[in-house]
């Protein structure tokens, strides 16, 4: 079973790709229709816009990750399918359910999993911030806490991480 980290960010990336394609098509159509030497300015502006959107997308590509749930493992994978981190469900699992900002004014609950105890994350942080911290620690995965992930809490040996 695949559980995507954020459908909000997937929709955002798809929208940006559509904008990039529309800019390329519109620029090409305009340049073909009106063959002027001044079209170079339009082409440069289009390339700058595409470069900026590509840069923005590359900075937040980690928000397109997903978690594969198998019999004995939770594996966090990148959007391209490359395996990043795993949590073994045969060992004790420490977890924290934390409400995070997924986007502008959009809050959602997420669950952080690890085979080792960890310090709890602060409520109200941004999803990107927590993803970067979990990635830096190397032994934690994060996924949305929703109808797909909620039943997993009642399996095996799970320990809740709390504020002290």
C-alpha cells in the first residue's frame, strides 16, 4: 500500500508543470505566428519563468515522497521511487502524531515513525521543516495520519512519543 505524503503538494507540482507547458506552447505559437527580432525578449522571459518554476519545484520535491507499507516494514521512497529510509515493524516503533501546516492555512495531522526514541516535534511547525529534520536524522519516516494510516497504530509494539 502506498501512502503519499501530501496530495496538496502533488497538485501544486502538477499545476506548475501545466503552467510550464502552457508557457512553452504559447511562446512557440507566438514566435511562429509573429516572426520578429523582438521575439528574443519573449523567449528570454519564458526561459527565466521556466527556470524559476523549476528551481521552486526542485527545492520542495521531497514533499512528493510516499511511504510503502509492507508486512514487516514502512519504507519512505522519493517521488521517483528511490528508497530513502525504512522502519522495521518487527521492532518496537516509536511514533508521534503531530498537526502540521501543509500549506498556507492548511493544517493536517501527520505521524512520525522510528525504531528509536526521538524528541517530539513541536505542534504547528511546517511540513517541510519536519520533513527536513526527519530526513537529517535518517531513522524517521513521516506520513499523513488519515484513514489509511490510522489502523496501523493498533498493530504490534507501538510506543507514543510525548512531551515531557
